[in-house]
């Protein structure tokens, strides 16, 4: 199950991340790379953005990665929670190297490198059957969920 979830995340490149400044939620979109070995999404952003300032204060985030489709039988996507962190010192080198393998743009070097350390992932995958769901939590066994009873 972890392999199925992680394969999906590796194939995508865009995620929506939500953060909260006290009582005010904020959503933003990032191009990311997935570092499977460390269970993290790597992205770049300016420290001057609203979301960066918010994540400095409250690093707990939630987000989504999905394949847009109008056809329910092929619906796939993940919802996740994690901890956002701007990388410092030696942490930057490997993460920036992974990011630059996927994205080549001169502005990247002018931005800060961040990670979202994934804590929980729920995958919706209708190729497993209608309402097929998988869960992954850091340091816990994988879970298959049956949501068919929600249809009754």
C-alpha cells in the first residue's frame, strides 16, 4: 500500500498546501519533488510570502495532490498532513539537488528550500473499487479503509 501511495505522489508535481495563522486558513500551490527515502515533499518559495511567514509561526500543514478528472471511476488523489520547515545549512544541498533535477529555472536559487515532512496520508483510489481508500502514517503499519458503509 505504501508503494502504491508513494508511486502516485512521485508521478505528480503540483500540490495544494493549507496553513493557518491562528484562526485564518490560507491555501497555496507548489511545484514539488518527492523524497521517498525521507517521506517529504521538497519545494521552494520566498520567505516574504504570506504562506512562508505563516508556516514559520505554525508549521502544521495539510494538503492535497490529485489527478483532475470528471469521471468518478478513475478518481485518484491524496490528502496529507505534515510539518513544514525551511531548510538550513547542510540540509539545503541534497534537497536543492533533488529539486533542480526536476525544475530548471534561474529563480530557484533566489528562493528558500522548504520541506513538508509527511505525517499522514490518505489516498482515494477508485481503481481499487468505488470509495477505495488507503492510509499511511509515519512509523505505523499501512491501513486499507472500507467506506462502502457511508453509502447506506
